[in-house]
C-alpha cells in the first residue's frame, strides 16, 4: 500500500505516509513529494530511500481536506501515486494529479 493514514487523538492532524515503490523509481537517486500541502515546492519534502528501493516519507496533514500531489524523481520525472485516493486533471496539461483525502 502506498498511502497509509494515522489520525492522532492528541491533536487535529493525520499522519500520512507516502510510499513510492521501487518499480516506479528505478535507479532513482532522489524523490521529492510535491503538492498543495507544501505550496508545490519541489525541494520541501524529500523522501527517504529504503533498502528495498522504495522511497517513503510521513507528512502531517490537516484532516477534512483533499490534497493534490505528485512525486518528482531525480528532478526531472513526474510520477503519480499508484494507489492514490483519486486523480484529478492537472491544470498544466495532459496529465493527472494524485489526490489524498484526509
């Protein structure tokens, strides 16, 4: 599973763990998650590369929102989350953005 959600009882946030599988990031040296939750800043949230080649990061998001996002691989290739909650057309052309609903 590439998106896991943990709602905290102690504060109004949801910890969302994003995973990009090794098959999607073959031989990538870096991956960043870019989306509405970080003002589409391509360097704000790097993912950690695991031993099996998967990249992952956990981000705290405000519940009751939908956030569009994509992965940026090696500063050049955009990839969607293969198991996003839904997809919406990108305003920048002929592709979709992934959406996480929290």
